[in-house]
């Protein structure tokens, strides 16, 4: 079940990335701060709506927050700064520069690698050689898929695109730290619902404060085209599903393993790009080999 939820998270975050890319291709698409403000607001709105219905159904959601320890709260605030704030701002910037599939491949390769390393250092989760091998298999397949050349972006290592690649890798590192923080908070008694709300609201508050200090930010927010805005709303809903699924998977699997499975996202991104963004060429041997490596890595990791 944990592996299935991690796969749901991968699919949901893929749709999040594709929808943001679609929004960025329109006129008056907004800047990276405004996009994250919209998507995070939608994510929190979905959570609050579902929490309200849960309370009406007799589930004590408020008690989950009362039972949260100070240590868990502090870790979740840090996770919010590193993940939904720094990590996703960097990823959105990278998507705008080098496209969804390239950005997702570099991000997806860096993320499970550093998540496994940080899980070993901070959570004491120690995969054996087979576990490490399967994680590296996934990372290798992701990198192969990401370097599949497609129309709509230039070759990743051209001088003008190096910055976008570095930004995508840094995004993977930041989100890996955030994921380890969320896993630690769950070990300290947090629930998926409280974890999602706190780390998302932390990032939203910081972004709102930044927009308040930048003259005209909210004015320009209103100028985002309706079409792009609808894409960002959809991205926010997908982000909620992905975040909640991944947090629940953390309760059922070691964090490093759930993160590795969740990071087959770049394969999904390439497939969805072919269908909806028209950014890729025809399927070739490199794409097939990368997809096979990632798929086998995930299957073996679940069996393992």
C-alpha cells in the first residue's frame, strides 16, 4: 500500500508540473512567486475544505494539532521553508528555463539520492547494498530520460541552460531535506494532515510577505490570464493529492524508499509531455532504456 501511495504521489506531482508548464506558455502567466502563491493557496483551501467535512463526520482533526509536539512543529516549519518554499520556487524557475522533462529529470535524480543520504544521517534508515543499487538504478534511468532531447528546449548543457540545470538539482536537494524533515515530524507524532497544513502554510506566509513587500505584486496577480490561472488551480489540487499521499506513504515505508518510488515522476513527465505539451520527439532507444531502468528499479524496490 505504501508503494502504491508513493506512485499516486508521483503521478499527482507530474500533473502539477505539467499544468504549471501549460500555464507558463500563456500570455500574462505571472512570475514564479505569484504562481506559487496561487498553487499553495489552492492546496490549503482543499485541505481546509476536507478537514471541515472530516470534523462534520466526527473525526477530530483539531485534536491532531493539539497533540503536536513543539519539536514536531519546529521540524515542519523547517520542512516548509526548504520544500514548498525554496524547493518548489527553484523547480518552477527551472521548468520555465529548461522545460518540464529536463527539470524533472535532474530534480528527480538529485532528490532520491540526497533523500537516501539524509535518511541515513538523520533518521538512521540504512538501506543495504541491494537497496542502494535499486535507488541508483532509478536515478540512472531518470537521468537517461531527462537527457532525451526534445523540441521546445535547447540541449541542457549549452552554456545558456547550465543555470537552469543547476537550479533543478538544488531544488532536488532542498526538497530532499524537506522530505526528511516531514518523515522526522511523523516519527514525533505528527499526522499527514497536520504535517501538510503546517509546512504548506509556512511557505505560503513567507511568499505572501514577499509579495507584500514587492510593489504591485498583488496587482499583477490579478492580471494573470484566466487560462493560466485555471492551470495553476489544477496544479494546486494535484499538489495536495501528491503531498498527502506521500506523507501517508512515509508511515508505511522507510522515507528513502517512498521518495525513490515517488521519483519516477520524470518518466511520467516525458509521457505527459508527449501527449499534452508536444515537446518531445518520437520515442527512441534512449527513452525506452531509461523508462525500463526506472520501472525495474521501482518494482525491485517494492519487492525488496
